[in-house]
C-alpha cells in the first residue's frame, strides 16, 4: 500500500561546505546583478524619451519578466543552502512550477513579438510607424503574457491531478516538470502527452515566426545598396538574435523531448544556465550591442 505525500524534498546542490559557500555567493551575486541590470533597463526606457519606441517597449517587458523569472526560483535556492530542511509543500511546488513555466512561455512569445517588430522595422521601414502603434504594442504584450500564463495553467492543471506516493525527493533545485512527473505513482501518460504537445506549440510556433522574420530580414539587408545601411540594420537585430539563440537552444533541449530520457544531473546544469545565468546575461547583451542604450547610460 502507498500513501499519497503532500510535500517534497528538493536536493538542490548537495556538496561540501566550501562548495556550498561558493555556490551560494555565485547565485547571490547573480541574483542581485540580474535584478539591478533589469531594473536599470526598465528605468532608462521609462524615463528617456529617446527610447519611447516599440523595440524598447518590448525590451522593458522582457526586463520586467526576467526579474520575476529569477525570483521564482533563486530566493528559495539561496535559503536552502543554509536551511536544515529543503522541504516544499505540494501546493507551493505546483505554484512555483506554474509561475516558472508561465514566465518561460511568456518569454517565448515575447521574443517572437520582438522578432516581428524587427521584421517590420527592416523590411517595411516607411510603414513601420503606422503599423507598430502604441495600441498594437500594448496588444502584443498582453497577448504574450496571457498566452504564456494560459498555456501553463493547462499544463500544471494536468500535473497537479496526479498522485505522488514517494519517494518524495526531487533531484533538482526547484520544481520543474520532468523531476516532478517522474515522482508520480499513477498513470501519467495523459499529463505527459499534454505537456509535451503544449511545449512543442509554445516553443515551435514562436520559433517559426522568429526564423521566418529573420529570413526576411536577412534577404532585405542583403538587398540594401549601401554598406552603412546594412551595418545599421544588422546592429538593430544582433542583440535580439543572440538572446533568441541562447534561450531557445536551452529550452528546446529541456522541454521539447520526452520526460523520461532526461539525466537529472544534466537537467540541473542546463537549468542553472537558462534559469539563473541567462536573465543576467540578457541585459548585458542588449546594452553592449545597442549604441542608443550605451550612450544614454554613459550620460
């Protein structure tokens, strides 16, 4: 006989004291850096009239998302380094899972929206101001957030209906889909199928939009007569394209394949990369590759 459990134990990073201390400092600095960087971008975009453009409006949305993205997982991880027990209740685990997946799905759609914005700016520069209005920008941002949180609600609702009987140990530093699903003691084929299908939709549809947009952008840039015009067009797209490559390479590796084939230690390593370090890198990528932002920050 098996008894349903109502809490889990997060293993996190179980190493010696010296390694734990080093990891704690690395994650603490990364968390503080991520919050500071993204808050600065939001403040600069909000306060400077030169940046009141659709591209920076979406960048502000992305920075706001990144702040919450790291705040879903890192505070509990930092607390767990010095806590005697890393238990998390079932409801807290499902809540963390819901918000983490929601923010990830939102970022997928938001990156596709930003690619569409760059497509209009490069391929239809004369019509761009008339098409990409403040109203459309607001509608696209709402679509990104509503789409991400709605799809995640369906995914987590199927997972939360499963019965978990033990072992209650999650070999991860937060409640992610793969390690949680593998603790279920009931048939999880429906939940796994729904999750896998929705993961493909939320990852591949935005990715196809991004690929199509950049194919059109590349074609338009190659047809430009002046080298200076080509360089300027490339410079407006390279930072976003870099962020897209980093984000989608990690998320496709993690979520667009069956759950049971994941080695859990590899899960943790890849998860640290896209859940901890990527949100800290994104503001640096946008600032270092963007002359307008660099100039305003310098002033």
